[in-house]
C-alpha cells in the first residue's frame, strides 16, 4: 500500500509492506536518473535540503526518512 501527499513541488509517500513502513519524499523529474538519499540517525532528510535544491533539476531524488 502506498499513499501520496503533494507538498509544494515534491511528494511525500508512506509505503507499507508486511510489517515495515517507510516514509520517503521525492523531488525532481521521475523520468531522470534516480538518486536515493539516506540520512544517518539523529537527523532527517532535510539535512540534504541544499543538495536536493542543487540536484533536483537533473535527477529524480528519493529522500528516505529513517526513524
């Protein structure tokens, strides 16, 4: 199951499979090459905000929220 919520120019997704739930946000054009960003513990995907801003015109970016 996947739900989508549009926020500005990107989408927030919640994907549920078996007993796992994953929250991720996408940026950029889905037809471009995909780049996945996974942050470390203690921060959120927003730590990548400057990088996302710089790369979103050239890549489809998936920023995973790790809890």
